[in-house]
């Protein structure tokens, strides 16, 4: 968390203030736990646009360098016409009109300023983005079948296969496909594999349209607002399954993550 819908919401909002000429910037005294490269010669450069792959934001500069930003668990970028004075503000850029600040209370985010070659290598570690035209049903099924002994949810969380998934998305995909997340990939029928693929979009589309999903103390967009995607969840953090409206949702721990499913709907 944040997952693809939340990161895409932030990306779309950031692009509304692009291009952004960096007139000045400042960092916190603990920024090195997040920023893994120096911000050499970034003053005076312009952020042309913000791209995205999976959960990684890609700030593209006019000198062909890329500031890659992974938000971790609690990171966000805030936009304001006034200087942002929030606690846990670790990096803040100033232009003629706006301030752009990275805020991260738990400091699990990661940031890298790379040249184009290194940036592409870093982004190349990720699988196909869930919203990419190349994220086809064939790609999805082929990727799952690479690891037949894996439990389904474990593979769904694998960013080298599916860029942008996360815990709540993986839970919800399984729920919409009516398969239990702890099943092994090799047990899936072709019909169930197709249902899992369709489940991706049943989860993403309403969540993106709701500005992402916010849990207690979690994600905020660039204005500080919370997303309302939680209203579309069917099993994750639900007491009763929102598909059958009757069965109590069961919680287990799978790959050290809280995992939710409906014993009645999911087989």
C-alpha cells in the first residue's frame, strides 16, 4: 500500500502541474533512508511529465534523467501553492507557482535519480503493468504457470510478473474469480484462470474511478484527500462477503500477509 490505483491517482494529479521547473529544493535530515542517490544538478531542471510502471512513479527531467519514486507503505506526494510544513516531509521542490513535497511517516519509500539507461534497467525489473496493453490474458496465464507450485496469491503479488498488484488487489482478484487465494496455481482450470484475469479489471476499474483506496491512517492523494475505493471491496477487511452478502469472511496469514476469502463463494 499504496497499490496501482493509488499511485495512478497521484500520477494523474501530478501531471496537472507539469511541466515543473525546480527553482529550489530542500531535504530532511533523514532523507538518505529514502533517497538512495544524490540530487546532483537538479536545481534549474524541469520535470516534463510523470510516468508510471506498477507502483513506481517516474519523474522525467528535461536532461533525460529520471527520478524514480516508490511510495512504500505511507508515502505520498503533495502539491500546494504554499510551502508544505507537514511533519515527515523529506523532499520538497519549489517552482514559480507550486510546492511539490514527498511526505512519508514510516520512511519505507525509495527514490533514485538515474540516467535513462539505469532508469530503464530499474523499471525492467518489473513485469508488465496491469494497465499496459501488453497485459493480455495470454501473458497473465503464462506468467502464473511459471510457478505451478506457488499459491495463487503469492504469484499475484510478484512484481516481476504483475507490476502494480498489492495485498488488497490480490485478495479481491481471487474473490471476484471465486477461487481461494491459498490454492496452488497448478490446480486452476482454464475457466478459473480466465476468471482471475477478468478479476483484475473488476478490482482496478472502480477503485481507480474512486481515487484509490484508503484504510485507517493510510493513503492520501496530492491534495491530502482519501480515496473511497474501500466502498468497492468485497472481502478485504470485510466482516461479511459482499458477493453473497451472507457468509462471514475468513482471515488467514499467507506469505506473512493478512489474507481474506469467502468460504462459500470461493472454492
